[in-house]
C-alpha cells in the first residue's frame, strides 16, 4: 500500500474557469517525493487538500490508509510546513513550539523533551528564547520544519520551503529535509528544480492542475534526451537566435555566445539534458499539445 | 487545561490587553473614586437626603400630570426610540384626543387606571415615550422622605454592609466599559492568526477549530475580567480602610464583578468571536458599538436604578437601595439571560468555525 494515494482528484474554484486540480491521480511512497510545478500549477491546492485544510470537489485521497473524510485522524499523522511559514511574532521559539505541540495533541509530559530534541535537530537551541519576529528567514523556516515534526508525523508535507532563502540556508534546509525523509514520507512541493535534484529522484510534475509526469528524475531526463542541443553563435546573430529557439542556458564570452536550447530536432550538437532542461522540455511538450 | 493556559498567556502578554487593562482600571478608578470618598457611615441629615424615583401612586400621578400638561401646552413631546431623544408635535385632532386623556388622568384613582390612561397617551405619541408603566417612574423623581432615608441607611449598613453600596456603583461603571472594549480586543486577538500568517499551521494540527475557539473564549473571560477584579480588590481595600469600625462585606466587589459584570463581558467577548468567525474583519465592533449606544441611551434615562433588559444594568447611585433589593430578581434574571445568550453566540461561532473548515465550508466560501 502506498503512503499517499490520490485518485482522480479535482478541485474547482468558483469564478475560475479552469480547475486548480484536474482529475489528478498519484501515488507516493516512503522517502522523499518532489512535486515540481510552476507557480499556479496547483501544488499548494494539493498540499492543502492533503492536509485537510481544503476539500476536494471530486475524487479522493488516502493518507496512510485514512481517507480525507476523517480529517482529524489525518492531521494526527501529518506534519505541514505551509508556504511562507510565519507565526505569532511576539512568541518565543520555545513557546511557539509548546503552543503547536499542545494543538497537535502531544502529551504535556513529552513536550519539553520533544521540543528540546527538535530545536537541536534544526540547530535552533540557542534561539529557544528568541522571539519569532527576530528570526532570520532561514531560522524561521527551520522553526517551521520543527513545528511540522512536533507530533512525530508519518508524513511530512512541505510547500515551497526554500523560497526566499539564501544559497547557504537553502542547502542546509535541503539537507535537513533529506535527513528527515529517511524515516518517513516527505512530500516536497517546489518550483525550484535544484531543490528536487539535490534531495530526491522520485518526482511528479504538475501543470495547470494536471500531472504531466511521475517517475524518477532519470526517466524524465531520458525522455528529454535528443531534444537538448548546444550551439556556438556569433554575438551579432545571438538576438535572432534567441528569438527562434527556446534557450535553457546562455553564456557569452568575447564575440561568441554559447547556447543550450530545447527543440524537437536540430542540426546542432545534442547534449545530455539537465533535470531543469528535461522539466522545461516536458512543459514545452505539454503546452505544444494545446493545453 | 494546557491549551487554556497557553491561550490565556497569549492574551495576557498582548499589547492589546495592556491597553485594555489601563483603560478599564483607569475608567473604573476615576469614576468610582469620587463616590467612595462619600461617607455612608452616618444617617444623612434633613435636606441632604438623596433623590429617588418614587413608586407610590400619588407621586407617579402628579409627575405624569405635570409632565404631560407641560408638553401638551407646548405641543412638544419627547419620545425615545432606541433610547435616543426625539421631539414630536401632535396634529389638532390628536391634541383633542390628548386633552381627553389628560381629563381622564385627573380622574384616576389607582395605579391600574393610571396605567390604562398612559397606555393611550403612549399610543397617541407613537410609542417610545415616558408614558409607559415601566417608564413613568422617571417622572416621579423626588427627594427621599426622612422615613425612606432611614430605611435606605439601614439597608446600606445591614444588607449592603457598606461595601455593597459602593460595589453597585462599581458594577455600573465597570459595565459601561466592559460592555464595549472586549469586542475589539477579541477581534484583534482572533485576527492575529491571519496577521501573523499562522492560520494554516494551526489548522493543520490535531485540535479542532471548535475546541480551540471554546478554549479561547473561556480564557478571554478570565483574562479580560482580571483588570475589573484588580480594581475591585483596590476598592475593597479602600472601603475597609475608610470604615475600620463597621461590618464590611469583603466580597461585595468580587460578587459584583462575577454576577453583574461577567455576563456583560460574556456578551461583548462572544460578539467578537462570533462576528470574526462570520466576517473575518472588525465589523463586529460596529455592531457592538450600536448595541452599547442604544443600551447606554436607554439606561441614561434612569441611571440610578434601571435593570430591565439592559446589557449594562444601571445603578449609578450609592442610594436607591430599596429599589435594588426590590428588583434584585429582575437583575438576576437579566444577568442569567445575557450569560445564556452569550453562550448561544459562542455556539454560533463554533458552528461557523466547523462549517468553514468542514463539509459545509463549500456552501459558505467562494469555493465550490
């Protein structure tokens, strides 16, 4: 049995012509799973449905064998780090965790030890008595992950966790997530391909509420193989080249520009696609199909 | 219990509570202090008796007659729709009817006959006038007789045990501010979830919205009553110090806080929770201002003793004690009713909270 099983899930909003989720079917197993998609693809809607914050219009999802119709039982099993996590600014870090631990039904006697352990895990022990408003963006996200783990969840759902973090914090945060994924299911939603590339090889790609791809990163790259090329173009011809090709990378040196681009076919030299290029190729194909 | 403590702490440590405490304590102390300085230990001397609203037929009839004749001659009558004064003039045929009623008034021999006449007068004026069985007492204000003054003094010393008389004024004053401020404090408290972007995190936890809201409501009652209790404690000490040789009811202010003021607090707090669940903004404060204004205006007509169905029952007098004990049941029914109504409002808030998060959320939100 899969940890998360999503079947034919659809979510429509009034006043919006297209569904936020369109007959989505997906299975997620233990470990880290990356859900890639651009802004507005439906990732956050899916996260909110899985965390029982929103109701699907049709379809169903089961988390650890529990259907969405039992929201409290699901909330007991999951941890959630929402997009743009923040908390009461005047509360201290330790008090915020104590408050959320109480809401998460963590026994009072276990709270002190649990909070101390989590603060150590996310390297915030020294900030236990610091007010939330005084935390940096990275620290706030680490507090976010600590609160999501407060009930020792079987499933951790994180929505765009690295947005706004500097490179150092981003790497630290990704490592943290990878550590936690060894013992549980982590569903990582992001539009940043490098976050997924650095943490997992199991991914799904969402666009316009539809699942374009699910499988390994290698499979996605294989699908794009033969559709990514490189070309060396004189500087004066670069502008016109860019107008006629879908560029994935451009490096200009002296009087020449080195391009990598995506195309169905080309007379230029084919190269091994990166994950980002494979993702772009998939999006291009989807849009080219008229969706 | 843990959640109750954490919610209480969160409210206690908020800036809004600090401002609330200063305003409540300041308002009560500034308004009650001058009255506490008055001595109740001795019987007032002649010509220094307090005024009361009389209830005897003769005084009532004379009061109504005097007022109605004056208004009839000027053809200007004052009515009080929703407590706000409004002047009315009668047309010639209505004046003739009023003249007939004045003649009938002169002939009345008892309270029943008086009530029948004033009922017709009130109808002629379109309602909301002073000429109702409940309101004519406002037209019968006079100085206490020596006998009434002695009885008043005896009640203050024996039943009120001095502090009870001060506690009534304390409750009257505290009710005015507790009837309005908690609403905005509670709305700000609820809105903190949205302002601090904590809502999604909180809602993803095990505890239901209903449990959290009910806990927050209980915490708000205890925390927002604290400044009132502190002020009550201060006045208990003051009265004790002023009357060292008298028997004092040391719990009078606490009893007033719990029995008289708490139901008002329950309503103003419940209004905050309910309207925030319904509208997710500060519009509930406008509702409460309206309710408070109407109650204040209606109560203003008899500030030294008027309970009825007022959200903030009035008794802004150290005297009029007989009225208090005569109408004590009315006051208690008022307080219990408001407490129950507050619980109904919280019930509505709980229902809305569950609907927003649960199944029928779909019907109420912009999503389908």
